[in-house]
């Protein structure tokens, strides 16, 4: 069995880590050190052998405890390496994670790893094969999706690729005014600006934006390129965009310009019925992934976390 070690962020050898991620069968922009630094409050690296397999573990700190918790907007971060080596060490990796008192972690690895004290829930993502022509994909759209695309088209509005990250983030801020769960801190917005700009410059992402009659952005989506396909990472729409069904046009434009590829488009969610209906409406099929959950925190900290009191105290105290 290859040696498995946990490294604090400062102990991770960035060159070896990034080399493993870049050459993994499931390589993804989310796995690189520079991406993790901007996505996660903190993270540690699980390293197998001489960086033959690596796994980022996102952390939050709460009153002296390190909690494994997915970053906001991120469904999965992945385990990187060759399929054979990952299969050899998966069980050992998950057993090692039991040292943490709180785990809220997603993985699509099979089989499910059963660990004492850790609950496993099945959650749903939606995936669409892009290895077909656009007409075939469009034919599988639901009536609702086709109707909304026709409605958007009837308004003679524009949709296309975009390089202005500010359009997406400004829309996200506007949405967060109505949906508190979407709110991002100023630090997170700056991190997103830096990270998305980097991804776009390296050809690791595509940004698609729909514009209103005054050329104001009204819906924008970010699609991340991985070794195996694309991930629908972010979507934001204004009130005008929602009334003009612009989000449907954004996704359709992305699909139209990326079909005929041997890639899979992963919508990254969701079990929320309205989002599931949106995703499945484009012909995407449901696929399960696993949510690992453990909470052995003292009851006071669990209570604060459950009621989001820690964040509220930080906001009050600045």
C-alpha cells in the first residue's frame, strides 16, 4: 500500500501537485493549487506516494475546530490520479478523513465507502452527452425549454460569448439582494474575479451572457472545461433576464457551440425541483453522487453552525 499523508497548505509541493492534477484522467481546473486558494477558506492536501494521487480537502475553522466542508458553489473537488491508483487507495483515504469531527463532503467515486459514524446520502446531478449534432440535442429539449427559447428569440435580444467577468459577478450581487444564500463576501467576489479571469485567459472556461435591449447584461453563465467535459459552475440573472427567459438562451447557446464533442456537460445539480426541471429540460439525464456527512461537534458549536450564528457574529463584529 502506498503511503498516504496529509499536508497543510504550506507543506504542499505545488509543482508536483499541479503536475498530478494536469495529467489525471479526470483533470479539472478546480484541482490546481491556485484555484483551491481562491475557492476555499482553507484547505489541506491528501497526498498518496510521491504525488501519484492527490485529493484537496476544503476546510472551515470554527472555534478551534477544522471542519471538512465544500466551498460555496462547488459540488465536488475530486481525487486526481490514474483510475487504477485511485481505486487502490479510496477506502484508505476515506478512513483517514474520520479523524475530523465534522464532514460535509461530496464524491462521485464508486463504490460508496461505508464508515462508522458517517452518513451517506444520494444526491443528483444532471449530465448531457455533447457527442451529437445540435438538432438531435434540441429535439430532446422539453416543451418548456423550447417555448422559453422561442420567447427569448422573439424579443430580438443578443446572447454570445463574453470576456467581462464583471457582468456575471454584478448579476450575482443583484440576485443575492433577493436570495440571501447567494450572497458572496467582498473577498469572495475579488477571488472570483481573479480566478475566472485566469480560467478564461487559459481557455479553461467559457462565459456566455445575454444582453437586454439597452445592452445591459441580464443573464450570464460560466462553464468550466475539464478533461472529461464541461461543468456548469455559475449562473446569474437579473429580474429582466428572468422575465425574458434569458437563462435558457445562455445554456442553449453554450450547447449549440460545444456539440459534436466527445464530452459530457455536467449541470452540477440539483435535487431542488425547479433546478432539476431546468436541467432535465435540456435532455440531461440524472446521475447520482454521494454526500458524506458526520457531526461529532460539541452541541454549542453545532447549534451555532446550524443557525449560521458564527457568520452573523463575524458580520456584527466586522
